[in-house]
C-alpha cells in the first residue's frame, strides 16, 4: 500500500514531463510521435500521431465520426443540469461556511439520528475525480512528526484508542513564520481483503483549511429532477456540521467553533457508522489546538537576512537600487527533510511615504493560489494594477517552489510594478 | 480544434466541448486506462468518466495542458478501479509489477508509517524528475505513469530489454536516494 502512495504522488507530476514521455522515440522523428495504442478492435492499427505542435492526426483508416459518449439519458441530463445549478450549490456552501445564516436545507441534530442521516443528501454513485493543479507546492513549511506519541496521546485522552488500526501517521504542520497550519492524525487498517481497508483522519487547524480540491458535481435523475447536492448540513448544539461524500467515496464531516476548524475523514470503505463513531469521539472530546500553537524552538531558526544573505536568492526584489530603505528583513529557517533551509522571509521597506512588505512562504493553500498572479516574467503592469485595484496585496509564484506576497501598505501600482521589474 | 478553444467551450458550458476533447484525446486516454486495467469495457468506462470529470471540473479548473489534465483524471480513475478490483490479491498486470518494482524506492530501516501528504511527495518527485536526463525520465514515466510494459517501452524507444531494465533500476535507485535525502519515509 505504501508504494501506492508513490504511484499516486507520481500521478500529479508536471504536465510537461508527462507529455514529454510521449516523445520517447530513438528515431528522433519528433514530427510523428506515437502516443499509445488502443486495444479497440475497431481501430485498424490503433495508433494516433501526436505532433510536437500539439495537434493530433487520427490514423487515415480511422476517421471516426464524432460520437456521443453520453449514450444514457442520465448522463445527458447531468450536463444540462450542471451549468445552472453548480453556481447555486457553490454559493450555498460558501454562505453556510461563512456562517451567513440558516437555510431551509439545514437539519437539526437529534440523538436518535442514524449515522447515514448525517449524509442524507449524498448520492450513491462513483463521482469522477478531477485533476489537481499542475503546479505542485506544499501547503506548509515545517513538519513535526508525532508518530511516537500515539500511546501518550491516547493515555492523555487527546485521541481515541482504535486498537484494530495498527497503522498511523500523526503530524503537526507549521507555516514558515512559525504559526500553526494544521494537525493531521491518520489511523489506517489494512488486511488481506478490501473489506478491511480503512483510513480515518482527524484534522484540526486555527482556521478553515482551503486546499485545492475537487469541484462539486450536480446530478439529476433519469426524469430530469435535480438530486439535492451531496452536502448535508446539520446543526448540533449551535454548531454547523457539513457532511460530504457518500458510500464508496471518501466522507468528511467538518465543523468550526471558536476553538478552531475541525474535520474527520473516512475512506471509501469506511461506513457511515464508522465515520460517525469517529466523529462522535472528537465531538465529545474537543481538541485543544493551543497545545500545538507554538512551534518547538528546535524546529525553527529565527534570524535576519544579514545573517543569511543567500536565503531566497533571486526571489527578493532589489529594493535598495530603487531607493528603498529596509526597515527590517527577517528570515526563518526550518528543518526540511533533515536539512536546514529557508522557509520564510519578510522584508519591510520604505521610500518616502511608500511602504512595501515583501513576504516569501514555502507553503501555499488555496487562498494563496487564489491571489496568485503568476511568475515575475508573466506579470504585466496592467495585470498587476488590476489585481491591486481591490486589495493591497498580490502573490507571485517562484519555481523553488515558493510564493511571495507583495503588500503595498501605502503606495501605488506603479511602485509595485517597479519592484516586480527588478525580478524580471 | 486547438485546446484553448476546447477549454473555451467547456467554460461556455457548450456540450461540443466533450465531443471535441474526445475526438482529440480519447485514444490517448484509452491507452492509459488500458495499460492499467487490461479490460476494454472497464477502460472505456473510465475514459467516459474522465471526460465527464473534465466537464464537472472546467470551470473552475483552467488546465494549462488539456491532454495532461485528461490523462491525469483517466489515470486516477483507472487506478481507483484497479484497486477496487484487485485489492485482495495482486496477480499480474502492469500496475502490480510497477508496484513491486517501486518497493525498492522506499528507504529502508524505518517503519512503514506514512507521515507525508501526497502533495509534498509529488513536489519532491517533480524536483527529482527535473534532475534526470531526458531519455531516462521518459522511460521512467512510461513505466510508472503510463504503466507501459517493458516490451512496449522497447518498441517505443528502440532500446533492448536489458537496457530498459537497467535504466529503470538506475532511476529507482536515484529516486530512493532522493527520498532519503529529503527525509521522506513512506
């Protein structure tokens, strides 16, 4: 099963590498590379030619007419229903997560609720996965493994005892500035057969974790009626619980209190009962994030750029040449894979009335990506001005990988572009 | 039709996006699914689901490369189906062989608990792939991304069997060293 983690991780490598692997031909004829053979008997030779310019030429004996792959009515109605309803679904979810009031779709918890009732809006068909971003970057900077702490955590009543889940991986993840990103506790059970497969995960964070993930699908039944979205909202003791997933899918329950953001997840083989029992334990034993709020001193070095002048070399604008004065330039280094590496930088600079902050993080979540305007070479004055018109900061991606944030605390888009140009 | 126009059709929720994408990439996706599943019907089902998945994903996803995007969805779905079919036993097939070979990449001397998210591991593997000579990287990905058989790789590349096997072994050793260097144990 562990090698399957490698297989899965390989699945999301660079698009360029994946497609370049289609060019494996010793002839060096790059105009007509073969990208694969179909085992379809209708294909006379099953070969398509994939040219380097990205065009595809079907085999001359195989001029198939365009076919309708959605031969079932249900599929056709998926398409017709999806467009107008996706937006509504997403809007509803966003409103609920932001605590923007109740809607008629919220059910109220009772102690007679069955486990499956938490997921009453779920469908029961396989949902296709979607591919994630082709740019891969961690969401955090520094990892603190807690695998050796299972027994101590159980004895302290911080985590449940799950005796038949002998595999586990526990970790705390910190941002480069030393703040807590999230905690992840995973229990695993493997056996000879698929029926014994289980993965139960508990996650906790100071604020909602938003990582790039699958989109929401909308379904309709054969009659064209819309099947309610598979997010079920339950209110329990004044707290909103979002349940997502279904049978034969991963399932999650997510809730937020004044203590933090929490989520439990079960695998496609974990039943509704399994995940609710897991959830109920954490509901009854509220997790205290404050125990992990401070990164251990031995995991981080807080220093200055003067001490580490090569940190993030090439990724910090040459502000001195533009007449700026550095108010402060801080660098954090962390233990990453056994080596000490820069994980965070923050510089504050002034020039007259203008005040700029340049921050670099080696982790990025969905919010960071949402504010990303590209690599320095991709940024134009127009793009930057447009991005800064509604906010004071933008994110800029570097292939380290890392994400820089340019914050114009006081100044103009012209000032910002002048700074970006030093990196182009 | 070029990819940017096809993606435009997806964004407009125009159903011809699927037929255009299929016309261009169905065979590519089928080859990926077939390598994993060795079952025409299952492979076709996964490919159908992949195009449906693309329909559900674009927007908001805006793939930089449509072929790779569809290929990844197909691969994910095919692997999921393969796991559901054969989790109880590993008998033959390219995926089983690839898994066995990749065992060598796992650093030894540590317990098998996994404390790394897949995304972080992907980042390390991406960096590692960037260090490889072009041909070695292509062979590695044909084997462990596309699940080509050794014979298929030989046919594609013109290399002999022993050369391909030697190349893969060398790359696996390098990957193992790269994972150890990053302190990644899975």
